[in-house]
């Protein structure tokens, strides 16, 4: 599900990085950030980080994500493809419902 939500990523080094959640699924996210926000950017593939965001009634706080891909987007931006490593069942179910509702709305 395409989206534009502000979020916060905490790296293994302890850097708190503002990110934009650009795509969301029950299994992962696509994040966009500016590499100048932290010296730890771009992260190494396979590294774990922690993600926080709010989507309507869904609160995801401290969900572990693994960096699966990283590619430049323009001069300073980075796209980070991440998979959820640790996401509560309630959050995963809520995300799954939001994604399904988004798909149904697009078909209309």
C-alpha cells in the first residue's frame, strides 16, 4: 500500500533517523530518508533497526526491521527496503486490513 507517513528509524548505532514510510505491507516497508541525517546511513544490508509509526488506530512502536535493500533516490535521498522481524500480531492484522481496504478502494 503506497502511503506518505512520517516515521522514525533507530539504527543499531543509536542514531534516530526521520524517515518517510512510502510503502507498507504486512511483511515490510519501503522507507525514504536523507542520508545526511546520520553517519550510519546508508546502512549495511542485513542490519536490524527499529521502526516507529502511526497509521490511524495502528501504533507500531519499536518494531524490529531488517534492511533488505538500499538504493539512492536523487542526490541525497535513500530508499530502504525493510522486512519486519518483530511485529505484534495485532499490528500485522491491522496492517493487513488496511492494505486490503486500500486495494478494494483502488478497484472502484
